[in-house]
C-alpha cells in the first residue's frame, strides 16, 4: 500500500520532534531482526501509524504498554491513544532481498564473501525498520548493528570499529529524512584519508580491491576538487561527519546520496581498465551525489512533487562541477549530446509531467516514483541551466545560497526557492517558474529566411517560454570549409529576433536552453555537406545532437543517419562527438531500423569504428569506444575470435570487452560454450557470471531463448540477472526466435514488477527495444488498457508503446 499525500499531511499535523534509535541484528542468513525505538511528540489522545512492510513476528510497545498483534496490519503499525511525549518500540523480523529494494544480500562469487546493504531510497526504509516514512518528518538517527563476524559496517555516521561483542554503534545524525538512512555491511576494502580537516573514504568489495587501488588517485582527485568547489560556492558548510563513498552490489540506481555514506553501483568500478568515457560519467555522478548533501540532505523537499529540487539541481551541478573536477572534455556539451536527448523524448510523450508538479498531482508514493525520470533529471537540469543563463550565474547562485541557509536541516518547496531567487533580481522569476516548471512540453527554435524585398533572417520560437540563447552563424570557406561569421546572445519570446545572414545558422549553439532546434533548408544543406568542418566544438556537438534526435523520432531514417556517420565521423577529432555518435547511432539502429536493415547498418557502423582504430591520431579514449562498438556490432566472427586470441587492436581488450565479444559471437551463432568456460575459469567475478548469462541467452536457439525468458521472470532472479538475461535474449537480429516470446513476456513480467518499485523499473527496461510487430503492439496496448499493471511498469510500457508508434509513424 503506497503512502498517500493525504495520509502524510495528516500524520505531519499530529507528529513532531521525532528521533530514532535503531538496532539491526544482521547475523542470520535468511532474515534479520530490526528494532526501532521512536520518540516523538503528538497531540494527546490522537492516533497515528508507523510504516513497516514485509515484516513478521512484529512486537509493539507504546509508552510502556504492549499493544495487541492487530495493530500491525498490512504495511502499517497503528499507534492509538498518543500522549504529549511518546516512546514507541517496534521489533520485527524482515527478509533480505536480492533486488535492491530493502536489505540487499549478495554473495560474491569471487570469494564467497557476503555483503548486506540498505542503500536508501523511496519506500526502502519501511522494508528495513519501522518509521514515519515520509520526507518532511526529518529526525536524527542513532544506529547499532550486530554484524556477521569479520564484517565492516559503514553508515551515515562514524564508527571505526566494533565493541568487544562485535557490535557497531553510530552516533546520532543531524535531522535527515528516512529515505536517506544507509547501512553497508561486509568485508570491505577501505581507503581513507584526510584533506582540509575532512575525513574521506572510498570502499568496495574485497574482491575489487585492486580495481579500487588502480582508480584511487582519480577518485581522490574528483572527490577533493568537487568538495572544494561546493565549500567555496555555498555559505552552508558540509553538514555531516565523514564523507565515505562505497561501491556496492545490487544497487538499483547509479548512486544514492545518503549523507556521509554515498553508495554507488559497483559497475562504476569495472574490472581491469576504466575507460575514459566511464571515468567522466563517474565524475559527474560523484559531483551529482555530493551536490545532494545540500540539495536534498541539508534542505529536503516537503513532499515528492518537489523531487526536482533534489534531482534537477544535482544533475545540473553534476555536469557543471564534474567537468571542473575531472577536466579534459566539455561536460555540458557532453550532456547536450547524451542525457539531454532523454529529456526531450520524455517531454514529448503522453506520460510527460511538469518538472515541478503541484502536490495534488502526486497523490501517493507510487505516483511520485514515476517522476524519477528524464523530466526531473535531464529537463530539470536544462531548465536550471537556462535560469542561470537568463539571470546570470552569480545572481542565480546568490539566490540558491540564500535558499540553503534559510532552510538548513528543514524542508522547502518551489515557492521557497523562487522567493529566494526573486530577492536577488528584478527579473520576474515567479513568472519564469510558472512558464518553465509548471508546464509540460518544450519549445522549438527555428531560423526563418524571409522572402520578399525586405528579406532578412530571423529566429522564431514555437512555444510559450522565454529564452536567452546563443546563436552562431557560419559561412563557407572555400569548397569544403566553414568559418564562424558571427555569434550573438539574444532574448527570445513572442516576437521574432532579427539575425545576420549566414550559410549555416545554429540556434542554441552552446546548449543553454531546453528547446529542440529545427534547421532551415539552407542550414540543413550545409550540415549535410560540411558538418565535419564546423570549427567550433560545442555548436558541432549540438548539430550532431539534433540529427540523432531526429533519428530517434523517425524523422531521419536510420540508413541516412548511418550515411552521415560514414561521411563525417572519420574526420572528426572531438572525443565527445566520436564516442557518443558511434554508440548512440548503434543504439538507434537496433531500436529504430527495420529488422532486415539491422545487421547491414550495424556492420557499416562497425566499419567506421574500425577506420577510427586504424587512424593513428584517434584519441585514446575513442579507441575504447570504437573497440566496444566493433565487438557489439560486427558481423565478422573471425575478427572477434582473432581479437580474443591476440588481445585486440592497440592493446589488450578489457575484461568487459572480452565478454562483449563472447556475447556477440553467441548472437552470431558461434559455439561459445568452450570459450565461456575458459573465461569463467580465469575470471570468477560477479560481472563475469552475469556476462555468461547474457552469452547463454544470446544463443540463437529456441530452447536457449525459452530458458532465458523463464529465468528472467522467475521468483528468485535478482535485478542484475534480469538485466543480463534481457541483454542476450532480445536481439534485434534474431527476430524469428524472439518475436514468439514477446506475448509471454507481457503476460509474466508484471508479477516480477510487483516485487518493488525499483524492480518494476528494471523489468520495464528489460522490455525488447527493437521495432515491434503490429500484433505485439496491439497486445501491449490491451495490457495497458486492462489497467492492473504496477504503476512504474505501466508508465514504462506506455512510453514503449508511444515510441514504437512514433517509429512507425502512427503516434498521436
């Protein structure tokens, strides 16, 4: 049962001054004991409830009296007959999970070590301990953990070692929301240090210690640089104790901002080699989660409609600060060609929602969970970036700083932030927020070449939002070159804005606003001929991003996109362009091309990647991307076998790429069983075992495909196993084998998604990503119309249906 807004508001009117003393006994294998001692004030004579899910053997005391078993019903523990000051003690036994939604239990196949973890997040706390599980009832937490022998416990506070009985005791935290409590338990490899009076730590599974040591200099660099940036930017200091960061197994997110102990999915610490593209993404993630120490942890939203106050800010700061902390590429330009596309796509679907909806539009936690999407992240990031450009960055951050200081350790709303910003400027921030944050959809910027005697060129907005935007014009230089002719910053609203003439005009040329660009015909011709010759990197990236977006919307056929890649990418020098155009083009071919086209187009992209590998001046970061594209796209099994024998071009294949090559060989119908057995003998890691699952699921055989689907929907399959199985199962090049399985997946997947919200998202992402047959789209539509799907899966499948209809030209 999802907590409703009405129930949360009612409870907040009754309950105040909450504090928790938690005890977790994690020494047994199948279940664990949780005891919550909750102190709180209330209106005498009133009643309320605690949240507790999937619990058994529940025992409840309230103000010294034992309550009957009946007070625990479903997901709640009733607390009747309250006094002015109350002490509730709830003891319960709860199950471990393998899907990340609760106290996750993972056995490392490399060494048999057991790792337990509560990583925080929406609706997770109630699966670990009894609590008032809503964000506005912030409270200090004191934690005691009885851990298995030999385990280390890392939590929001600091405890360096256990007592003589092996119990770890952590001091009280500052007031935090329940979704921010984290506990990580296991024989972690830990690396700690001090800098500027602050203690930092990075931790990982013992079997990954060598990988942590390999990346530790870079992880330290990014951590310290980001921390220094925030310390200088904000008046409010870091409000918690140590700053630990832990790579953990089974995480459903990229990371989680639990204060003082940020958790990351341990795929961000890859075996063997960390390629530069992943390192950049990881730096953005580190900066993103650190931003949450202020946006979300110090100042928390009151109810889930203001999720964006956390995620949009953190996403914006992640790219802004991550690019400073790990210099080398233009981080905001990389956002424009990668994450921003998801914001545009989500905002064009029927399931779109405002960045900042009204509270009543988020009536319960299930509805809130659906808003953890590219609207709250990528679009919200872009909106804040536009706001900073529109106001001026220093004005923007003065208002933000005022907001953080005013609401420290409390909760806040959109109106609170807008009020703080409005105090710093005479611009109408309230009107801006209404236009940008309370509405759905996005504007389009179009260059219009005017006919007639007056002629001229203008920039036109199709939409309703004010924009401050940079526009750049280019003229031909000889037969195969372009020179920048001019660049202007303009304010665009209802009226067209005159522009100088140019052969190629690029609106939003440095990505400062959130608006799609529709190139005029003259500019489009220049792009087709001379895209590689655009001299400025960021505008060139924006043009590539526009082409990729058109391909995603089926406005640019997949074969035409591949032709542009073949024409312009071999001469490209920018790492961000080479990496993202290659990988996104391959993904678009798999998702948008007709089945008969997929192998041919993938092979053509593979040939572009091979050309880059043979080019002497290809940057090292691009080499890794090119190798990855080849091993996932080539139709030449001989090449893959040679690379596996010889280590690949320009250095050894990474462990991840070796497994990718094996999955690809399986897809192509090669007998990989002996190779997989050999690789597993040399690599017993969890990532290897998951890749072996993908390789087995990729075998083009009816029985192998049926077995993969059966395991995917089985009760005990973990979140990571679901992803690995889907990767091998749903091949765009094996349609004759997998198409008959789509109806079975639609029938059985909802039961898996009902295990938890985050797992519902995992299941949704395990849905086939290729072009669907008409009868399967009709079946999906019928399932959605039936209306009994878990909310997160219903949202994901509605998006799948829209995107499929868009691909075949029938979207509404």
